[in-house]
C-alpha cells in the first residue's frame, strides 16, 4: 500500500474528509468520502510543484456545513487545503510530534464518526406529526412558552398487556402535563391534567398521511379529557386545542411518550429513587409490584408498574396516582441534573431511550431543535420548578362521581396566573412585572363613560352575571350604551374585553370602572370602532363592582422539583 492510498475507504482520502467551516475557522469531519469520484493517482514530486489546480478540476467553495435549524449537514465539498509538496526530512522530535498528532487525528476522526452516528440515529428515532395551524413554528421564541407533554396509554409492546387492552393500537391522552416556561426562563410551572376531567373538546383539523385534511367534530357537551387524543382520529393537535380552550393559554409544542418510555428512561438514568411511608403491593394481579416502606430505586418494568398503580394509595384514585407521578418526575429530573448530565455515555443512553419512544410536532422534530429546547429548559433551577395538579372537584352531575370538573374558584386563579406569567415560586418579582405590563397597556387617554359602547356576555361567570353587570354599568357608572347579550357562544377561561384599536380609549375607561387586568384586554388587528366592544365574563368574574384581578397566589397543593421524595 503506497502513501497515497494509505487509510483510504473506498477511494476517499481521510485528509479530504475534513472541511473548513468559514464561520468558526475550524475543520469539521465530512463522512461521505465516496460521494466524490477518487482522484487519479499522482506520483510524489521531489521538487515543489508549480501553483495551479489539483488534478480533477477546480473545486466549488465550501458552503456553510450547518443548516439553519442547528442540525449538521452530512454532505459538503472536500477541503482544498491539502499539501501537495513533499516535506523536508524531519528531526526525531518532529517525528514524535507528528506521531502524536496522528494518534490524536485518529481519535478525532473516530469521535466525529461516533457523534455523527449518534446524531443520525437519534434523528431516525424521532416520530413527528403535522398538527397544522395549531402551535408555534419556532422552537422557543421570546416570552412565555407552553409545552404539552402527553403520556400515551397505548398498550402495544412487550409486557404492556398487563396495563389494559392491547387492541387499543392508538391510545389516549393518559398522563398529561402542561409545562409553562416563564418568559425570563427563571421559573416553570408543571400542571397535571387529570385524564378523567370532564371538559369540552373542540372541533379540530387533522392532517392525513396523504397530505389531505380532515376535521374531526368536537364533543357534544363535555367528555373525558383523555378522549382528546385517539378517539375518531384525533391527533395531538386536538389535545393541544383542548388545553388551549380549557386554560386560555397558547400551547406551542407537544411531546408524546408511550409506556415504553418510562421503562427505558428509568433504566437509562440508572434507576429513580422513590420513598414510601408504607409498603406498596399491587393486589390486582395485573403486575408484580411489591415495594417495601422507605427508599427504593426502581427502573424498567417496576418503574412503569409504580406509575400505573392505584392500589394501596389513599383513595385508590387517579388523583392520588398523579401525586405519585409528580414525585417520580421530580426525582428523575434531579437524577438527570446531578448524575447524568456530567456523563456523555449516560446522556447518549438517555437521549436514545427518550427519542425511541418520542413523538413531537414538526417544529421541534429534529435532534438539533430538541437540543435547543433542552438547553433553554436546562437553565431553570429545580427549586423554581413548581408541580401541581389542576384544581378539581367531584363531578356534580354524577350520583357516584368517578369523574371530576375544574374547581370553579381555584382553577380560574391558576389559569389567570399562568396567562399573566406569574410565578408560583417568585411571586414578588413576577407581581412587579405584571404591574408594569398593566401600567403600559392601560396608559393613555380615557373616553367619557357616556361614550363607551359595549355588549356584555356571560361566558362562564355566575348565573345572570351579564344582566347584573349591565344594570350596574348603566345605573352606577354612567355607561348608558351597554347591552346584555346573554350567554356567550362558548365558555371562556377568563374575562376578556375585545375592542378595535380606535376604541382603545373606551377600553381603558371600562377597564378602570371594572378593574380589568392587562391580560383581559384583547385588542384586534383591524380598525372598526363603529360598533360596540365585546365584554365576555369568565369564571374569574365574581360580582359587578368587584375587580377582576390576577391573584398573587392560589391555595392549591404544590411541590418543587428540588424536594427529595425521601428525607434524610
């Protein structure tokens, strides 16, 4: 083997597999050496060659070897900066340096090939769904972000038949977490949505594999939340729309995992520590879960059995199970930060395990985009991540309640705080930010009360709220041009005032009279203030004359991601 062909793979010279990145000034490995025909063999010259193009013709300039989404571009032209002259005889020291450099080169080549292999493998693991016009086109823009994490209860896969009907090949929205990330990335709130929550599911447009669209009808009245996915062809975009209607928040992305993710992820991190006040044993015969009181480290099948189990809990209810799941998630987050992030090998195992069971929307459907998202979320201190369950009460329409409905007092408060980006861990700081936003939005001229024109509708407030408000506005506040329009076409998550830009002075006056917060103000993009504004009263409205304000806190059970499940 001569010097020209040494180290070649299918005619590709290793030196030609490195290209110069014009943005960084560094060389990067190119792995498609066979893509360009091998160059003809050229005898070595003992005298310097004249300047000129290399055999094979001129080369194209190097493009940027990275695409705009942050993913490595596997293809690119070869580097033209290759030596063509024989070097003078080197000293022994220089030979030693070259030998060391050669070894390091092999390490770099091997490492780069390894990284490319994993990057390609992770990309192949990820499944994506086109959810149409719902969600965001960017990975993570400025301001608050909301990510929906859906636990799919599909039973396919080895060992999963113990948890239900294996004929269900699509699954439903089982364990669902709404991950609200603050605009300043200083904190986050994770809200668990019970699968047995009774709510309205809106119509949703789904995309079929052939590119066509299909509108799936919404529910007739209320139904279980878990039917927002998998029923009648509903995709994760339908679950996102359901959460948006329920909370009044814009959901940016979704991430969906199945049962296998729990088993593979818990194993990849080396097990998750849990702590029990009393022994926990599944007596239903579905699994072989049998844990002692105190500390246990669980993974694989045992971890899934733990998360699915309801037997032995206080009320053997889904709400009790949600509490256990939140503690498990917090324990896994701590394990990732404290033990896994410092080990490249473990990180690759975790990434491989996660992406194998992961389905996301197309806007984050690549390793580079998921890495960008992970880096942003990784900035949040665990002590500033709050976990809670959506406040609920037993369904009053059932004689023996097995489903729940949003708590009419506390749920709107939670939604209001999330909509105004108020932190559950840094209330004072967030309260100032909300006040600054309120002052900026309401700064400006006010119309006279007699000039304010508004239609009032009831979209979830107390019975008769619209009529009571109009009477109060006309008789006590001088807003004679207000009218009661009865019930709104659909319920809203909170009170909102919709107005045209040229009605801003009227809107500010009405906000002053009613004590409306900045989040309730909904200016439209188009002018057209000839008609009345629209005030829709939501569940946060209590009584005419009582301000509709964002609460500073809400009395619901909460935990922090840094709180250890096992004390001591």
